[in-house]
C-alpha cells in the first residue's frame, strides 16, 4: 500500500510590541489547537535556555550590561539559528509551531536603535524558515504603558516602543505574510480570531514546502 505523505505543520509567529498580549494568545492558541486534535507546539524567542539565550537574558534584565549593538543583534539571530533543526523536525512531523516573537522582533528592536541600519539588521535572518503567517498584535501605545510589569526590562519604555512600532509597521507593509490583529479587545475575542486565522493557514500550507526568509 502507498503510505500517505505526512502533511507538514504551519509556522505561525506572533509579533507586536512588549505587553501586546502575544504570550497569552500563543499559550491559549496551543491549548485550543490541541483540544481540536491539531498537533501544536509552543516556542518563544529569545529562547533563554540555550547558551546564547543566557547571555541575552542577562543583557535584557541588566540594563547596565553594555554590549556592542551589532554583536547583540547577531546574538539574537544566532539564538534562532540554534533552533532551526528542531523547528524543521517539528514542522516535518506535522506539528504546527506557535512562536512568540521571531526575526521581525530581531529587526524591529535593533533597527529602532541609533546607528543601526534596517537593511543590515535583516541580513542574518535570511535563510531561516519563513513563517507561513505573522499575526501582528496591535494595541494602543498608551494602554500598554498602563499594563502591569511594564518597565522591568531593557526596551520597556515609551520612546523605544514607539520606534519599534514604526519599524514593525514598515515590516508589515513589506511582508505579505503579515496579518494585523486588533489586540485592544477581550482575550477571548482576540483568541477567536487568531484561532480562525491559524486553522486557515494550517489548511492552506499543509501540502506546500516550507519557505526560507529572503529579505
Ligand atoms: P520577551 O519579552 O518576549 O521575552 O522579549 C524580550 C525582549 O527582547 C523584547 O523587548 C524584544 C527583544 N528582542 C530583541 O531585541 N531581538 C530579538 O530578536 C527578539 C526575539 C526579541
Ligand atoms: Mg518582554
């Protein structure tokens, strides 16, 4: 008998400024998918558990920690490259990956800095697995500042978040895999929409090969 080919999983990425609800939505989405017997796995970048992740964690939590901005950018990118084989294995096994931040965070947060060129920032991301869908969570900036825990880590301040949001908007225009989601609604309402978009994406890519990022 001819064995049916395993349909691949989808690579779904959540992006948005700090505290836009990405982590909450990602975790709920994985639960919802599993309830519907859709194989899914959660991942987050930076992956703070690896050797590069430990350096990144130290850099984010300790604002006095000084590292060259370009070197830091490459470290965040290396943190994704470290996970490529694992990601491909999941996708090829038919498991959908729900990913909290990816290359677009890398580009947006680095290009928001002075003396950092967006085109330079894009280069180390080329060749990584390309997300089938990027769900870009949009919230009102003022509302974000009122959310709990804002301001504990590097980048969690008004000026930086504003610049980050501007780069995100540029990426949104340049990349056809982006979809904007109004995240200024109840967690449940947002979840209904992200679940719908995710199921649509899973269906539409299951027989297509995975692409690679090509900025
Ligand atoms: P987190 O709050 O989602 O754990 O992310 C930590 C911070 O790291 C967040 O402010 C965004 C930033 N970041 C980068 O600067 N570059 C990257 O490549 C990624 C994934 C995150
Ligand atoms: Mg954060």
